[in-house]
């Protein structure tokens, strides 16, 4: 019987920075997992202007800005390859307000903003167009003569545009039956768009009792060209509402009242995707919060906030294949002193 013994050099799978066992250089030179490391620089610049014009019952606002973002990435694991993105463009906003009467005004706003498509993705030299944010608002505001009631109703449409998606007709493999590099690899006319209505009411019943409530009902969709590809955009609820009430109670002849605050919030279900998940979503939730406030003399102010009173399990953010848990029940006591 013949035995063959093969001697191999040891590979330092376990590298301990406290007891170096590599030959020279840095521990990162022997990292078996890390394949890229970037030096990153992000710089923003811009200049803008705004003018407000008053004429009788009309108020007009005109604003504009030239905005830009320069990003540089140097891959230290690829012979210092430099990838840079320079996104710049013009943004503007237009607004008009008409005071139909002392208690009622009508308004409209149209604005276009600019932002970089992303900060860390697509480091392959593809300098994609920067995306735009589009916002259109039409609404009305109403208040009573004594200002005890202030309410607004707004119809809105918002969108993030110029988003990239792949062209199904593109194929750069010469061996493929649908080989075709003459067509564009990506389109940039995808957008996440939502339309809806928002209601906000502030009402002071008297000097001791007041409340605020607001609700939004919307229809968020993802659109490619003229086609709706997602009936509910990932992570965006169709309905959310908030209510907050405050009651002040005088303790004997004290000038500073004790304030009781109670609030509730609701958010409908949100969709998630990833790993071929179908009809996956984050459940809706209802939370209750509270607060106690009291002022001592002219200088001290004490406040106790109670968040998630009933310790409800909920998720604040829908992610790629799951969700980020929200805060459990917690209390916060603060004391402020005015000099």
C-alpha cells in the first residue's frame, strides 16, 4: 500500500487582530469576505430665490433653485477605480392663495424638486438621471371669527419620477436567441405616485378643552410608462389618521393648570416584497399615547409622556422582506427650567 502525503500551506481563516498571524500589510488585505471597499465623497450645492406678491385678496408665491449633488466613489479593491455621479438641475414652486372671505381661503400649489436617484447603489459607472419629486395641491382653509376652529381640506397628488427599470428587450449575450444590444438597457419613466385627500381640524372648545385631528386617504401606485404595475406601492399605507386631545385642570387657586393629554393613531396595512413574496403585507395598527404636564411657578415645567400605553406590537416601516418593529411601551419624564 502506498500512501501519498500532500503538504499544503496554511490558510489563515481566523485572523485575530490581537495576535496578528498575517505576513504584512493590513488585516483587511486578508479578509476572505470583503470584495469592495469605497472611499466616498458626497457634496451638495445650489442657489435659489423666492418672491411673494400681494394684490388685494390674492397672494402669489414664485420660487426656483438650481440644485446639484456630486458623488465620488473610489474602489480600493479594484485598482482605485473612480466612479462619479454629478446630478444637477432646476427646481421650482408656484403657489396661489385667494381669500374669498375673512373666514375662508382657497389655495393651490405646484412644485417640482430634484434629488439624486440614489446615494450608494449602481457603482458600475452608469450615471443615471436624477429623479424628480412632483407635488400638486388644491385645497381650502376655514376658521371661525374667534379663531377657535381652524380646518383645512386638501386634494393632492405627489410622485417620485424618473425611476429606472430594465428593458425586457435588452440582451447582451451573443449566444442568446433574443440578442439585441441596439435597444436601451433601461427605461427611466417609472414613478411612484399617490393621489388623495387630507383633512386637518384644530378646535378649542374652551380655555380648558381642545383637540387636533388629521386624516389622509390616498391611493399609492407604481407606474411604468402608462401601465400600473403595483396597485399599492411598497410600504405606503392607504389610510392613516391621528387624534390628540388636551384637558387642563386647575388645582385649587394655582395659576398653572394640570394638563391631561390623550392621543390615538391609526395606520392601515402596507405591502412588502422580496424573495418572490406574493400578497405579503404589514398589518394595520392602532396606538394610544398620553401625557401629563404641570408648571411650577414661572420657571419650572414638568411633563410625563407615555408612548404605546397598551404595549401594542406594531411595525413602523415595511422593508424588503419584513418590517421594522415599533417602540414598546415607554415613559419619559422631562423637566425644564426657564431663566
